[in-house]
C-alpha cells in the first residue's frame, strides 16, 4: 500500500511538501488545518487542498490517526496544543514529525505527550526557507526515531539529517541560528528605513560593503524585508521561542523579544 502521510497544519510548508510528496510517489495525503473550522475561510482552504491533490480531513483526530507519518506544520505557539490534541489518536509505530520552530524545552514537552501513547516523536528543525529547495530543504532530525524517519522520507525527496537521539538538540541548533538570521533581518530593515529617510542609502551600503565585501547589502535588504513582510508573524513566534530557550539557560531574552516585536510590526503593515 505504500507509505501513508498526513499533515496537521496546511500553510506554506504543508502545501509545498504535500505537492512534492505526491509527485514523488506518495499515493494519498490527508490534511487538516484549523481554517477548515472557520466558515469564512473554509472554501479557500478546501480549494487549496483540492488543487494540490490532498484529501481534506474532517477533524484533527482523523488526520492524526491516518498517517504512518504525521507532519505537524503549524506555528511555534501551537506546538504543545497540537501534540496534546493529536496524542490520543496516535498509535504505536506512527511517526509524529514536528516541523515547527519551537524551543528545545517546548519540543521535549511535546515529545513526552506524544510518546506517552507509544507513537514516536521526531523533532524536525527546518534550516532554511522552503520556497526554493521545497521538499529538499535541509532538516535536522532529533529523537530516537530520527534515523527511521530519514530512512522512510529521504527516498521520497526529503533531506532529513539525524543529529541527535535526544530531543531538543536539533531545535537548539535551529534557534541559535535564528537569533542571528532573524536579528539581522530586523536590523537591516531599520538600517534601510533610516538611511532612506536621510537619503544616505548609497553611502551606508557602500560602507557596509567595505566592511563585509562578500555581501550585496542593497540586495540583501530587499530580500530580507520581503521575507519579514510575508512571514513576520510566524518568525516572531519563532523568536519568542528563541527567547524562551535563552531564559531557560539563564541568559537575557530581551533581544529576541524585541526582534519578535519588530517582525510583527513589519508583517502587519
């Protein structure tokens, strides 16, 4: 019968991965998204799933119980809630692959919830935007079942690299990187806005180019602004998780919180 796959959450990641998995040989994908419960947005979500060749699930429970591999592709602030809602419907041997950008402690709590019923929890730390590499985006895998998840999914076009048998380490790698990348995005937006207001963009970017000659600063400013305008709300949730990680280590989370606020501000314009 082949591998059965389901998705909880059908945003950019769910839609992109589903299309590629179907193209690469998965026969059927079942998906649930909270927007299916919103009468005002139901039709648009059904149209999106139908266009992608995905079968809509009536409930989260149906999606959780259906797949050999259940992808959780929601938002960082919903990681535990989704794990708790899915856990009663998971069965031993299923892989619950959590692709959300959450803190190590959040992933560990979610793992405990899922594994209490016998299913295998694999944390997946997505290390780059999915738009270009799509299904082949680099994903760090964590947990005792990470090797099994890679063996099942990499032949279908995924790029999962197991990095730890314990939960939390893969997410720590992801969020430490995110502090730099998301912080740089917030900084370059403010730098570009201020230099534009003073009409000194050429001088500022030229000076930055002298300090860091390998970077095309004007192009990077455009690219990073576009990312934040499109994904700022999700990235803000990720930065709050990074702040939680720092706080758990006894470090100051204020910078991460400020970056999160800036991403939300830009996204909501």
